[in-house]
C-alpha cells in the first residue's frame, strides 16, 4: 500500500483524491489546503480522510508519494527540499496527466464491460451449449445452455479443469491435436444426449490457445427415433413442441415435400401452411439452395447455413438434421433463426459511430481503412509521429486522405484536448492568407489569427506548397522560435502550437525552381509521411467502399447492404485519379440510381464511362450527353492537376481558366 500526501485541495486535488480513493493499492493519508472550504477538504471530511492547513508537520518516512497541485512554484521547491529521501514528489502537471489517464482508463473499462455484457447476452440467449478451455484445460467459457444441459451451474464450472466438470470431455485432446471434430454424439453425466462439434482455438499468430465445443441437446430426437416407427407418429409427437417454439421449424418427408411448419415459420417467411405443405422444400427459398434436400441426400446434419427465405427475403441461419427411424431416412427437420434484427442492430451501431465521429469533427486511426502494405506503413509512421512533438509533412496526391491522417495524428497526440485548426494555403491570396494565419491589427485593435486559435493544439497547413516565399519566411520563424508578428503589428507574439503540413506538389522540384525555400523545406520535412494513392493500394478498395457505404446510407437515409462482385471488380479496375474522394463521389452518385427495393450496388448503377463500353453498343445504352461531358471534364481536371503536380495556379493557367473557376470545378467533382 502506497501512502500519499496531497498538497492542494482545489478542483485538481479534489479530482485526484476521488480517483485515488478507487485504487486498492493507493491510500491518501492526508490532504492539505489553507482554505477549509476547498472542494477536496470538504470531500475528505465526508470520507474520514485527515485534513490539514499546513503540510510541514506531515512529512515523514511513512509518506511514499507527495503530489503538489497548488500550482505555486515556491511550494513545489520547498516540498522538494524538505521531502523524505524515500518519498517521490509529483508536480501538478504530472498529476493532471495522471487524472486524465485514470479517467481514460475508467472509460475504457466501461466500454469493455459493455461489450462483454453484450457478448454474454448473445451467447446466453442461444439454444446451443458452449464450453471453452484455455491451454491448461481450465474452463474459461460456459454459457447458460451448457448449464441447462449439464445441470452444472456456471459458477461451479468456471475456473475448474474441464475433466472435473465433464469427465468424458475430449477438449484437452482437441487442444493437443489441433484437429476439428464435427457432429460427435455423447451422453452427458446428467443423462442428456448431445451432438457436439469441437474446435481448437488459434490466435492471429497461428498458436493454439485453447479449445471450444458447441453442442445441442438431441435427447428428444433420439427418443423419437427409438420409439416412433413412422413419420405420421413423429409428426404428432413433434407438433406440441414446435408450435411453442419462437424459432421457425419446418419438417419435410423423405421426398423433400413439406409436412409440418409452426406459427413462427409463417411469421418469419410469410408462407402459410397451404403454400408449404405438400410443396417441394425449395418453395420458401428466395436465395440459396435447400438445406433439406442436401440433408436428405447425405443423411447428415448441416448447421449454420446463411440463406434468404420468404416473401420479404429475410436473412436467416438454418440448421437441418435428418430424421432416422431404425436407421431408415424418414425426412428432415430444420430450425430457422432470424438474423435480420441482429444485423439491423449492428448497422445501427455503425451508423451511430459514424454520427458520433461527425459530431466530434475529428477522425482517428480507426477511420483509416486498408489492409495493404502501403497504407499500413503510412499508419505506423503516423502513429509514431503522434507520440513525438515534431513537425510532420504529409505527402500524397489530391484526395489521398492527408486531411484524415492529420486529424488522426492530432487525436492520438498529447494535444488532442486542444483545438485542431485547418488552413487551406491555396484558397486565398497572399495578403488574405497572412491575415488569416497571423491575425492583424487595425486602429489599435488586434484580431487573432488561426495560429492563436490553435493555441496548445495543432494547426494543419494543407497544400503548403502553394505558399509564397514571404509567407514561408514568416512561418519559418514560427517553426524555429515559436513567435510571429501580426499583420500591421510590431510586437512579436509567442505561440504554442504543433504544425502538420501537407502538399500534393513536388516540393523538391519547387525548391530547385526557387519557388520554395530550402530552409523552410528542411524545417517542415523533419517527419515526412507518404500517403499512397488509391491506385497504389487497390486491394483496399472493397473495404473502403463498404465503409463509405455505411456513411452514405446515413446521409441518404438508405439501407444498401453492399456491392455485387461485378461492381467491385469494376471499382478495382479503375485508376481513381481523384483517389478516395472520387470513390465516395462515385458511390454516392450510384446510390441515386438505386430503386427502393435494391439491396446491392450493381454494375449497371456505376457511371457508364467507368464501364469502358465498346463502340458497338446500341443507341439505347448511350449515357446522357451531360453525364458524359461531366465525366470527361473531371478526367481532364484530374489529369491536369497531376501534370502540374497539384499546383492549382499552374493548372488554371494551363487550362486557360480563372483560379476561381478551377476551384468551383474541383469542388463540384470532389477533387479538392
């Protein structure tokens, strides 16, 4: 137990005291403040913690930690000189950091507990029994259905060796061999007959960490198979059971014709008895193959098959088992679990996460989607940059995601609690940009700029290659000395801010041409990170498309489930000159053409110029002229930007249009 003395009982000391009280290994022996009405003093008195107005008499060898939260330097130095040799003195800044970390820890614990509660709810709601063990054979998972079948309470099973719980358990052998065993029959000590499947558990590194068994009570089915000799009698015996089940149940005879369904089946599929009884087993399938017919062919049970059934094409999971009487096949029985509601909840969760991130106006590394080596390298470098106070230069094409990386670096850094301010260095003329960055003075009044607005936080200088050399020089002073002079002012101002810069230009070429200062370049380029273009990481396109679909579903109020394989192939073939922004634009435009009943984005919904149609197409398949002109204009703009290396002024001159017109068109096509 560590004894702690807190000097200062203001808001900081009060918050720290409350958090320390929650730790089992820490003990506050006293709290000191000259103000008896300080919130920490009041709290301490309510909880029988000793309080004092003076600390000098409290220093002893029994104090291991002294925390100064007075904010007074003279108190800190006096404590430092008089503290016991074995005591650690923690200044207020570190104490505040500890408070923040402890609060974050409690928040993470709450999230983990919520997730665990949701997992427990799901696993304890299913009918199948589940038992898991670790590498030593100790039971670390035991759900309510397992308790019901084994007659062993969950509390008694957890933490024991599995053989002490179920003497005939084969899970230790499954862990040793690493082999899967499916559909093995076993009679438990409780007398319950089960069919069990056993699996080794392997982590991401391929190492076995335990074993897992899923089993189902087949006592009733076995009893029926032993006592009933014809399917008519089986039907009568099963009716009372299946009519009370909340899961949909269907029974077919040996020819695959429906002979029995329950009310839950009608509720899920929408089919009445007249539409199913006497009809082939395929009558209720809207997408997929009949599992009843497969079981009748193989005489073996099939579990966990995803299908779409019924008039509303509901997503379900189907388990089907054969009905054997005296080893003769008499039909099969299927149980249908409706997955629509659960998947709907998962989508609502994704939507909620998207809304929360939108409201926060910030992004994290979780929002950067991709599995390619190129994007993973960029993410690793960015995470490293987030943990060190250094200037970062993000390189990459227009629309590659530099803004997203800047947000993520800020959110992971120690400055995340302070402002994140973005400045587009190419959108304003020089004099206006300087006023926006550095602020200005007029008639004795000082108007703060973005640098002051980002105090203690991060300022993101997008398209820094567009800056004039004069503005570069003023920013160089900020990078070197942390000072600047407002426009029209004379007195320098100190600023505490981190700079993250980004550019789609070839800065090295600009430096050789004399348009970019060498000293400014080397000061910016201390931590360069290259963001790969979308054509360099095409394997990420399916993941990006699915993530963007969640966002666009929320914006459009739609419920599109995904993409067809043909649509994904076309998306992966395209070179994406506008990168991720262009991908989002294409998906949003495609969703406009979807009908209300459409569930997937198909090839026909994509812009026709992406499909590279042959010249032999008939007149009816020609895209509208306005659409083709828009696509052509977009391609010309993207190509011109690449040729001019992202320099918008040069691009406007090469295209012989005004800079304002160029910006309008870039925003129109999501190429900004």
